[in-house]
C-alpha cells in the first residue's frame, strides 16, 4: 500500500486548457525566426535547430573545443544591433546553406560548412553594418551539447500569448510575440499565469515532459520590431514600471523525450506533490 502511494503520478493542476499555438527556432543567434511544424525534443537537450550558430563581433574568446557560455554582447544580436531584424534569413539543415534576404531580394547564399562560404558571410556583415563591428564578424558553430542561448540553461523557452496580449493592451500599441524569440508559443493560460508554473512539469501527448525552471528576464532586444527593424517600444522599462519586474515567458528543461506540435493540448503537473519513484 505504501509503495503504491509513493509511486502515484503527480497530480495535475486545474486544467488551464493550455495548447501549443506555434513553434519557432532561431538557427542563428540574432537572426530570423523559422516556424517549425513539429519538433522532436530529446531529454537533456535543447529545442531542435535552435541557436546553432552565432556571428562573433570581434574576438569573443569562444573555444569550440572547450565551449563556455559567453555574454551575448560578444556576438551580433538584436539588443544592440536592430539592423539585424531587417534581414530575412533561412538556414537549410540538409545543405548547410544560409540565405540572407534584404529589402526585395536575396543578398547572399552561402555554404556555412565551407571556409569560402563563411568568408562570404563575414564579408556581407562587414558591408551591411560596419559601424557596429568590433572586429571580424566570424561565423561560429555550436559543438555538440552547446548552444548560443542567452541563458546557459535556456534549453526551451515558452511564451504565453495571453501575457503578450495583456502587455499589448496596457501599452496601447501592437506587440508582436516574436519580439520575445520564444520556441513554444502557448494559448489557453491566463495572462502571466506561466510564472506560476515554475517548478511544475508540462507533458505533451507524445510523452514529452518539460520542467519549468525559471522566468525569463527580458532585455532591450524586445524593443525591436521584428518586422521593421525599428526600435519602437520600451518593453523592459514598461514591464518594470507596470509590474515591478522585466519578465515575460519561462525557460524549461527536457526531462523526458518526445515530440510536440501546434494544436496539441499540454497537461500541467503540480510542483508540490512528491515525484513518482522509478523501480529498476
């Protein structure tokens, strides 16, 4: 009897009808989001295809043989370089090709797996934003088990669309959810209810399990309109003035592998109950 009690599943919270609205990856730090139709997440891993690459803004000290988390100011990124949002980029996993669109046309197609292609990428950014560069804009690839995320434990990020809608209402101006560069956009929660999930587990029908680890503190990158590249809002400041914090969204870690896709309902399990015991 005692063993059965110990092994019971974590009780679910009141069903908030949380659903996956959309999925995104950001293959290159600071560059365009790419919608994802379905994602397969692996225990202990990152969101697939996310923050695989970065563009070094002068010598960063990053060593791919001994990767250590670096401050994002070492790379080209939206917090300081809003011009990046005017580019439309896409990375092809199969070929390793990066395409960069600007204004009405394609500015560059380069093979990121070749030295020549990486030189072409560096030359493009030297011409596109020379005043922002502190040195050579060198293409960096993340080794296995590493990603160029803002947080060293930012494995998967969730954005509550109701929170973004509430922020938009309070600001009186449109707020594109893509300003927050999240992986999993969810609907069905109340505004800011995602903060109550820290410490809880989220499960998908496939068996995927995520543990919500912490709130995401927003930076000035969210001030940049992802459609125009204009720095037209003051989101962190508005959040601080309105709520006493600059947070929007939560980070999760993958604790059981599985898939996830738009339209799926997600279940939430309380952080308060004892975890189930595994019997070998």
